[in-house]
């Protein structure tokens, strides 16, 4: 493909993207395909001869789109959102134009420097304590996902403890023993990425119980740490969550910070979804205590209008992250790095290579302004409130709220009536399955205590009141049918 053909195909692609978004509401959210559908449609081998781009474009229409789940649909109420936006798409196009891999400062100074700047901007926007910003000892970095952010924070925490014992003169053998005694904590509501991180880092893990609102409390962690220390374990990491995956609960961060005071425990805050809400001053009280954390993470690609993959991680002391992850073979040495005047983001992450992801953040921040971002968050939250109000005011005989609405998430379940032979769990699961079978909207579920719960999350910038009302009517219709059968 030469430049002129790229120009033609590029314009066509943008036209197609515009058509997609214009027609988004017409698509069912969930596709109607069977497992293995694509294998039946595509050849067994990559083509030997070049194919025309017309053929490729046509396959997008006939083979790919039928198998896509439409995450950007206004009728997508599942998981947490994964916002895409036009400035975000354009940011990725420019990133692809440069195709630079900014692992060291010199491999693309703009890539590194823009990342530092926009993460300071975002950090200030969400009210993060200034100790997390780059002009002190801290700083921010873009990770691919919250899972990677958690893993690198855990690795830095582990290294901090090992280095402490190393400084006391322990031998390699003794350090291996220390390593085997390390333990990390989260709650039963912490995202599974923490457990996965501990599996990868070979650190023990314990999930602690929460209070009745699914929040982790200081007393619980304090008790557990004391018990573990007395049994010879070495607590090294605690995950506090602002907006848990199941119910968007918020841990008592201040209490957690108090509980680990004077220990070697690294406090990491996972705000993957709810962190976006912190652009609104009325939610910044959730940051209470975060100034005493070691690291903080949220995904702009969830709910802040920035395309995947922009998971923003800030650390209080970048030196700890860097010393845990730096490895410098001969071929990566260069005068800029050795000058000590620059950041090399390869030392803040697992991979070496990295894309120019700060461009899309920069585009989004400038296109929407803080004002536009706040409007987006407030709109999602008020639509979720509208949904909850309708459930409670019109059908309190059919539905109960499982936990208080938090951010833009409503968790609810179905109440069986006296004649129903089905339990609440059976009915809720049946309603959930039957709603998703329509493919018109997409919901996901969780279990809170032993209750089967439907999660209704608003977050797409395309969702308007009419979509929430239509979803509500569909859920009510299916629930009435399920109850009467
Ligand atoms: N943490 C929380 C609170 C989440 O809700 C999620 C995903 O929804 C994650 C972590 C994992 O996110 P990622 O896919 O970016 O690893």
C-alpha cells in the first residue's frame, strides 16, 4: 500500500468509523455467533499472494462485525465501561503514525516527556497528593492495565523489603528465605488481579473479610498483620480499593494507612474504575488517606473517555519502582540515560517496548477540558440514579437494591412473590440470562455474600435517558414473565 492508496483507504476507514458510531444504537450489543464461527469463515493459511484492500474491508463487514460485542454501544451496561472517544482514536492514529517505541528517553524524547506532563496534569485533576507528582520524588507512568500496575507495585514492594534485609548483611540464601515469608493482603472484594500478581511474584496472599458494606477496615488488617508477624511471616503489600469490581465499594483507606503505620507494608490503591469520578471535586473525599499510600492507579480507559490502554499509575517514590525494575544491558546504554537528567520509562514497567499512549490522553484532556470530563462522569452517575429510582419507586415489589448505588453502578436482585416457587437467586439468574439472550442490552452479574446480583453500570458517552429507560422496561418485562412462570 503506497501513500496515495493509504490516503484513500484512510479516508474510507474514517467514514466507516463515523457510520459505525452513527448506527451504534441499531446493533444488538451481543453478537449472534457460535464458538468457532470465524474459523469456518476464514482460510486455513495466511494468503500467499497479496489481496486487495476491498476484499479486506468487505470481510470486516461480513465476518468481523457479526462477531463483535459492541462495548461502545449506548446499551452496554456490563462489567465497567471501556470508553472510546474520537480524540482518543485520533491520538492512537498519531501514535501509529510515529510508530516510535519510547522505552528510553532518547528513543523518543517527546514520548517520555509528554507522558510525564500529562500524568502530572491528570494527577492534579483528580486531586492526588502532590507527593505523587514528578517534580518531587514521585511520578506517574502509563501501564497497559490495572493488573500490570498492581504487579509492578507488588514487585517494588517486595524489592523494598529484600533490599532492607540485604542492607543488614543477609546472604543470598537467607534472602531467599525472607522472600518465601512475604505476604500480601487484599479483601475478598479485591480484584483477582492482585491474586494473580502474587502468583506471578511468588508472594503469599490472603483475602481478608470486609464489613457489611464490602469495605476493608483498618482493624481487620491490623489484627491479621500482627498475627502473621508473630508467626514469622513478613507482610509487605496491602491493596486498598476505591470502587471494587463487584459493588464499587470503597475501602477505608485512612484506616488502612493507620493500620500499617510503622511496618514495611506497601499500600497500593486500586481505583481502576472509580478513579475517573475523582475529576469531580464532590468525589475527592474518597482520597482521604491516599496521601499516605505508596502507589495509586486508575484506568482512564474505563470511564474517562480515553481509549484502551491507558492505566495511570503514580508512585510516591519512583526510585523504588525503578530500582526494582531496572536492567541495563550494553545495547540500552546511552549518554542521556547516564546523565541522570531523564526518565526512561522502561524502568517503570514489565515490557521494554511501549507505545506513545500519552498522545491520546493529551488529546482527550484538551478536547473535553476538565469541564467536559466532569459532565461525562456526572451524566453517567445521574443516569444510574435514574435507573435505581425507577426500580425502587415503580417496582419495589419486584426488585431490591443489593447495595447502595455507588458511582454509576446499581446492584439489584429480584424478589420472589408468595406464589413463586423460585428463590431470589434462581429468579435473578434467570432474568439475567434471559435479558442477555435478547442481545439487545448487555448486563453482567456478581455474587454478594450468597446473593446472585445483577450489575447495571452506566458509562458509555452514548448512553442517554431513553437507553436506560428501554433497558429498564426490558428488565421489568422479563422479570414479570419469569415470576409468573
Ligand atoms: N481493579 C478493579 C477494581 C477492576 O474493576 C478491574 C477491572 O474491571 C481491574 C482491577 C482489572 O483491570 P485491568 O483489566 O485494567 O487489569
